[in-house]
């Protein structure tokens, strides 16, 4: 079975693009990311990944696919399973009908990933498009080419335990996207992203969440000690730079969406916001670079931590300004 594999910036928006392409509709990853309201921020000390707080730069797993499909007039089906054996049988049945399916999996159990990237993160998305013998054919959006995965390894990945456990999750489209809905879909996507970045009252989400992290981060060496502070910082950076596109990358993808939306919505003022968000992405990269130096050297002068906090505070200020102006524009459409 042939499948239109594409290398993508982010796993879920890439899987969404691939599944729509199989339906004969070609839309850019950036456009689907924006329509699916993919951009977000959350720093959640109450959710632990490898015993450290979760930092997320995207909405919950499955949200991009579901919102993008629904806003383009396509119903989706999502399956979760209690029985691993039933989950594998149903996957085989779908593949036997010629249907490629998206799957949420745990990265740690995917043997085709390099060992340094295999850790317990359960929100990775792939597309399974065939089976030969005891191997499944997989289009992983973050890889250059399709790969094979042994059935036993894929089963472990589909039922990885821990935060965001996938429970064998599979998802697929039940129809063809309606391109006549592109404009209202883009407007709806922007509106929801503005709400999530600006209006969630809980202080760990959106631009308030970025400020929350900016305030807490300089306290870590005193609060946790040098070694534990470095582990906490390393976790933030790993979530930003090694999982999907992370903080900076998501800003670049959303900036590309705004560039497309400027034409689609006939609002050239979106181009300047696209350029500004690209610059914010650069700020996030500067934060990651400075933090990586501390983690690598396992030390750091006391003034470096406040400097990192200031970079995050700058990101929050700039993103708040961008999304407030974006909110004003979308209310005029």
C-alpha cells in the first residue's frame, strides 16, 4: 500500500496533513496547525513526566486533528481500547480495508528512534498505513522516510503507561475536507488560539503561564539545589527543542500560518504579526541556548537564572501584544 509520506515540523499536524492528503486534499501543515488552534503554552507542576513538571507548547494531543477536521466539515473517529489484543486486531482490520490510521504512541518504545531521543513521552503521533508479516509500515512525520516497526514494539508504544497514556488510541477521517470552509475555519482557529493564550484564568496557561514560569525559574537553584534545578531546566528545554517542534518551532509554524492567512482572509496586516512572531521564536531559541549552557556545564552564576527569566518575560510580553492585536483583527472578520 502506497502512502504520501511527508516530513513535517510537528508530529500531529504532520499526521493530519498526511491523512487529508490521502483523501485527495493537499493543505499545508502550517494552515492545518492554525486551523486546529495548535499553538499554546502551559507549565504544569502538577503533571509529571520522568518525575519532573510538564511544560507544553501545544494543545492536548488529538486536538489539532479533531479541530482541523471538524472545522473543514469532516467527521473523525477516535478509538481507545482496554484490551491490547483487540486493539491490534482492529488495527489490522482497518489496514486490511485499505485505511491508513493515525495513532498516539509512546516514544520510548519506538526502536527506530535514536536511543538519546527515546524517553517516556506518550503524546507522539504517527500514521500506520500497512503491514507486512509481523512488521507495520509507519509514516512518522518527523522522519525523512517511512519506517518499519515490529508488532510487539508497536503494541508497547500504543499502550505506554504514564502521563498522557494513549490507551491504544487510533484516529481517522470519515470523509473529505470541504475547501469551501477554509476561510471560516481559519477564523475559528485564530479566535480559539487567542482565547487560549489570553483568557484562561488559571495562571499556568497561555501568556500568564509564560510569566508564571519566568517568575519561578530564578528561584530554582535556591529552592531545589544546583543539580535538581538543572534537571528542571533541562526538562523545560527538552520539551521545547526535542519534542515535536517545541516552543520556538511552534512559533515559527504559527507565523507561517499567519502568512498564509493574510492572503486567505485578505488581511495583509497579518504579515507584520507573522514577522513579529518569528522574532519571538528567536527569543525562545535564545532562552534554550542559555539554559542548555547551564545544564551542560552543570553550573551557572546566580545572575544567569534571572536573565533566563527575563527572556521568558520578554516572550510573554511580545506574545500577549501579538495575540491581542490578532484578537482585534479576527473580531473584524
